[in-house]
C-alpha cells in the first residue's frame, strides 16, 4: 500500500518538476513555440485583475420614496420617478399606476407624463400618492418611446411601506431564511357566506 501511494505521488510530482525546472527559459511552460503574451495576474479569488462591467441599457427607470407624511391610518407619500437615457428617445411617455384604494393627489389611479428625452439625459418626475391605511403597496411605473425608430420600453415596481416595516430574514448557515407569508385568519361564520 505504501508503495502504491509513493508511486501515485511521484506521478503527480513529475509534471510539477518539469514546469519548475531551472533553465526552462519561458517560465516553465511546456509550450516551446513563439513566446506567448503574459496574462494578467490573478487575484486571490482566482479571477483576472481586469475589472469587467455590465453593459447598461439605453433606457433606465427608478422610483424612490422621498418623503412620507404619516397619518393615524395611512399617509401621503412623495415619490420621485427618475428616467435615464443614454441615447435619444422620441415620444417618451411615463406611466404610473397605483394598487386598489391608493390614489394620486388628484384622485386618479393612473397618471401619464410626456418626458423630454430627445437628447437623452435624465428626467425626474415628482408625484404624491394618498394611502388610506397602513400596509405594503406596489406602485408600477413604465416608460415607453422610440429609439432610432424602434419601440423601447422599461418598467419598474416600487414597494411602498406605510406604517409597517419589512421583516428581515435571518442568516443561518450562510443562507437567508425569510418568514412564511402571513395570511389573515379565516372566520368560520363568514366562510360559508
């Protein structure tokens, strides 16, 4: 058994000894053709030192809550819709929709705005929504237009928390555990109705 172990170790060490033999000329490479270009140094994670960046889409959309006026139940939230365009977008229209019972300051559940992105750039549109009771709400937003004569569209959803906090998951063994979805208890007297 010891003999088999030492034979296996010897077979594994031979290629290492050949690569690191003194006088091998090109850094121990077994390739003896034209000299290869040096590679970028690897980092501790094993990834090359050259940073990579993800390409950005030509049209972006984000939503943020800038202020919250809390009432006894519900409140008024100030939102900021931000559109970014790296190219010219013609006929750009921003559309925002609220869920049931949540309305914009003028009482509507959907609003549209024409946004000037003919030269690209950034456009910001403020809006206020009235929320009748505490809870979690989802505001959906969409920007649509024409880029180089072709239709382009981006959409986003914004989680609006009024009078509630989002429950954070607990970290256990490197994974995040989230609590199960909560439902309202069912009243048996109303269930049959």
